[in-house]
C-alpha cells in the first residue's frame, strides 16, 4: 500500500493536466530524483509526446471556449491517463495490485477532471478573458508543485490533493446554477439566430 498516496496524487493531477504528470514523473525518473518512477514513463518517445501535448494544452487551456472544447475531448483521456500511470506505479513497486491502482488513479482523475471542466464552464460565463489565463496558470503551477512534492512526501501530497479535490467538488456544486443559466442563454441566442436567418 506504500505507493497508494502517489497513485492518488498522480490521479488527481492527471485529471487536471495528464501530460504534465507524465512529463514530470518521467523527468524525475530519468534524472534520478526518484527511484519510484517506472521505466516506461522515462522512455524518450513518451517524454517527447508528453512534452508536445503539454505545450498544446498550455495554449488551448488559456483560451476561452477552446478550453471547454479541449476538456470535452479529455473527458476520456485524463481518466485513462490517471489509470495508466497508477497501474504503472503499482506494478513498479509491487505493493498494490495494478487493477486497484488503475481504479484509484482513474476515478480520482475523473473526479478532478469534472471539477476542472465544470469550473472552466463557469469561468467562461464571465465576459473578460483574463480569468481563463490566470486559472490555467494556477492549475499548471499547482500540478507541478504537488507532483514534485509527492516525490519526497507522498502522504502529505495525497492529503493536499484530497483537500483540493473535495474543495473543488463543493465549489462546483455552487457553480452548477451559474453554468445552467449560461447554457440556457447560449441555447436561446442560437435559437434567436436560427429564427432570424429564416426571416425573409
């Protein structure tokens, strides 16, 4: 069970930015900072692909509405990445079954992805574009800091990730009404444009 805190933390972080997690873990293993990183994550081709996709996400994530489209696509990608990383970490340590670690990593990633996607939809209801950039930057820095911290203090990092996840879910509950109003207004505008285009 010793690897469970790292699996949980990497799952939480994967739900926010899966490519950053793969890239960071791979670099930590490659540079010898940690012996807990499987060789698969240290492979050059894995690091290159993760780095390129991380740069793509870093740009897409800071543009209003593009970020929500990106999140929609990654509703499948992030939980799968969290499950994959969790299973690799467990298989490398031999202390937790691959299936259990995959379930922990994947479900945690799905929960944190839900918080991220919902929060982004709420932020997109605001007329100014700066909140997207600030929120995205905070997410990138937060993932980097917590994954790095988890390399040295996995239990403490897991506690922080759990607190952030629960806080995010609570905030999301309060934001749901705002998101619904936004979606209703957008549907109404589309309907008005459709009717206007039919008018002679």
